[in-house]
């Protein structure tokens, strides 16, 4: 079945996108101007950028300027300008001094993409009264469109790099701050726990209440600190896994034991189902437990009642650990945001929970370090199912 002009355009745009990723913008433009000169027998060919565009790409490109570009680039109607004679060129405010004796006709095509003119291609002819044919114009328009896409993608890439650099800088600063916090925080927690044990004297009811509040808040801060430091280590590619043979039933039971108390408090039942053929897997036991505990405690945290089930199955690719809850569920648009750092979905239920917004992103990163992944299926009001996939691997 033949394709529509729009479908062909989309394919051409995709090819340009792929190409611009592998070459620099200036070499792409150099090729464009060289081919245009050859194909259309041009005296010269320039690619000009509008002022906004050249500011956005920090003037890192040195296209020949000088032409009354500002004037030409004010192509508000975004239509090509075809100036067939020297007087028409001059009427556009372009001076034809002795260095431009050969200029007889000029075509200026705006580089339009996303409703914006990013610049223009200037095609300079030494033929008098150049007549442009329909087919030539259509080809030139197509090329101009590809150049505009190339600029657009280049700017997107620059913006992305700038954001990544900024994120790295933020990560470095926060990393230092959290490191500095960890020791005093541990000291505060240790002392508060001692007070709570009442070894050095009994406390009255109010004092017990306050000390327990210090412990709860301290533990929350410490878990935020530890999660952040773990994540930062992974981001800096400094995290190492210690892979070993892990008994699946043992690690699942140990993970469940950690969250049992909070499940009891909410009267949520914890169910463990392990397929008979699942015996042991190769993983970093500490990290695997960290992921499972995080998923289980989220299941409990975000459920009012019902159950949280940890199920482990195995197929020819690896192991699948799924944690299913009967909780509040997550809407499709929020599912996209969950794996971003500090993503806490704003809802009234969430505000009641103590969270760090780092657990899931950390868990997914740890899963990926194992060569696996963490995925989610959820329906608002019905519950969520997070699945950790661990591929088969060799022990270290
Ligand atoms: P937090 O420490 O805030 O729980 P996470 O990264 O573990 O951080 O989770 C991020 C957000 O994802 C939570 O704040 C919550 O909104 C949502 N979430 C995580 N697990 C569940 C779940 N089982 N059910 C519903 N929402 C969840």
C-alpha cells in the first residue's frame, strides 16, 4: 500500500533525526550547502540563523553573516522570498556592493519547524532573472524543513545536557550534605533510643511521647539519607553488587519479617507464595532484600485493608518477584512519574504517609544493576502490582 505525503515526510524527519545524532550540526550544514551548490548551480549558499536561534546555540556556529540577515529572517509569514533581479534584492535592504557583483537572483527559504522560523537558507544565483520551477521549490522546501529539524534537535540536546549537568551538580552538593548529616543523625537516634529504654531513669508519659517522636522522625530522616546516598552512588556508577547464591524462600521470609509489625498494626495480611521450582537465585542479598522490603512496605503503606502478596515465579529468562496489594492504586499519568527521584504523588492519602520519594527509583536502579528491571501494573482503587525481574546470572 502506498504511503501518504505526510507519512513520507515523517520518515524523512526520522532519518534526519537519526543522522543529526551521529554528526555535528555544522558538518551537517556544510554538507547541505555543498550539495545545494552543486545541485542548483548556485554561486553561493548560506545557512543563516535568527538572532534567537544563534543565542540559543551560544553562537558556536560560524555561518557567514553580513547579508542583511535580520531583514531576511523577519520572515513572519514564513514564506520563501524569491528575488529574481538585483533591484528586487536591493529593495529588501541588501546592499549589492562590488563584492556582490555576481549576485543576480536570490532565494531565501525560511527554516520552519514547530511554527517557528529558526533561520533561513540563502541561495545566491549568478543567473539573471532566475525562474524557480515548482519541483525545485518543493525540493528546497523539504531540505529547509530538514535543516530546521536539525536545529531544533540540536537545541533540545543542548538543553538536555545543561539539565543533566545541573542535576549532577545538585547530586554532588546534596551528597556532601547528606554525608555530613549521617553521623550526627545516628548520634541523635542512638541517644533517643537509650532515653526510651529508660536505663538512666524513668520518663513521664509526655517525655516518652516526645522521645518516641524524635525516634520516628530520626528514623525517617536516616532512611531518606541512606536512600539518597545509595542512589547517588549508583548515579556516580560507584555502586558494586556482591552477587551470591541466595535462597529465595529465606530472603522472602526475612523481608516479610521486617514489615510484619507494620502490617499487623493495620491488620493487613502478608502472603508469601513461591513456585515449587524456585529454589535459589544469584543476587546481591542485601540489595535484593532492600528492594523487597521497599515494595512490601509500600504495599502496606498505601493500603487501608486487605492483603499484600509476595509471589515468586521462574521462567526460562529468570525470576519474577511480584508484590501485589489491595490498596489505593496509581493512575496511569502518575505511574509515569513514580520512578523519578522525590516523586510523591500528591493525594490526601499520601500526605498521611511518611515517605522519602526515593524508594522506587532506588529499587529500579538496583534491579537494573542486576541486569533486571522493576515494572508496575496498577488500577486506581483496586491495587498495584510491582514486579521485580532478575535474569539468570553467574555468581561473582
Ligand atoms: P515513598 O517513600 O514516598 O513511599 P517511593 O519511591 O517508595 O517513596 O514511592 C513513591 C510514591 O509512589 C509514593 O509516595 C506513593 O505515592 C507511590 N506508591 C508507591 N508504592 C505504592 C503502592 N503500592 N500503592 C500506591 N502508591 C504507591
